[in-house]
């Protein structure tokens, strides 16, 4: 509820859009961008989001997150997706508790 989902890919724009359509992800994503992952992640960070978390499946994704200075969560399996969702839910609870204490 407190999160916005962006889709970031290293594929060129036209290939990226076709892949997203095949995966039926369009309805969940508010913005999608293909190209240079570190640059895209940096631009999201510069928008002033409280947290930018990049979920990816390769060592390049981990490096892109590090280069952009954002959090990284590795996903390779359905179980990883469930763990990511739990991680996000806990992050939201921690934030809610912190702001309620102020």
C-alpha cells in the first residue's frame, strides 16, 4: 500500500515493452524503463523516495544497485518472491512504528 512498483530492465525499450506484455506485468507497474540500470535506479533515488529497493536475479543487478546506492534483494525462485514480500511488509511496519513514535 505504501509502495510504488517500477520495472527496470537492461533491455532496449522496444524489447523491454514486449517482454512486459508477455509477462502480464503492466497492470502492476506505474512506470517502466529500459536501458542503463544504475542510471535508472539513480534517477528513482533522486525523486526523493524514502526507500529504493531493487529486486534482481544477477550479480550485475546487485552491482547496479550498489552503484546507484540503493538496497538490493536477490530473487531467483517463487520462494524468493515470497521472502521479498515479507521483507517489504516488515520494512513498512518498521517505518510506521518509527513515525508513530515521533
